C-alpha cells in the first residue's frame, strides 16, 4: 500500500502572478513525461478506464482517474483524490502537511 502524493506545478513567473497546482493524494499510477506544455486536465474515457483496470489488475473507478492532456497526448493519473489550486507559494513550497 502506498500513500504517494504528487504535485504538478505551473509556476508563476514574468507576467504570471500565481502558481497553478494539480495536487494528487494516494497516487497508484502515473504515466507522463518530465515536462508538459499547454496542460489541461479532463475526465477519462471508458476505454482509458478499461485499459487502466487491465494494467493495474483491478477495477479502477472513473472518480479515481484524471487525464492530463498536453498537445494531442493524454497522460492518466490514478489516485484517491485530486485538487487544483491557484496560489502564491514559492516554487519549492509543499502543499502537503
């Protein structure tokens, strides 16, 4: 059993006043490259749920999956919870207490 946490942060910078964080807790699976540009998050397709269920060897609930989309590529995350946050934290500040 893992209690993996994941933070994906689009940091503030010149002309950008706030970070945008994707915060995931209880991460079971992630398939993504190191750098993503033009990221948005959406719900998984039924085919993605089926594929993840086969890959993980158990039934995966759609409420536990989000898909990061960058360009024309889709990158699934399976986790217990997801949250998106806009904040003024420093680049190395952790949202996990």
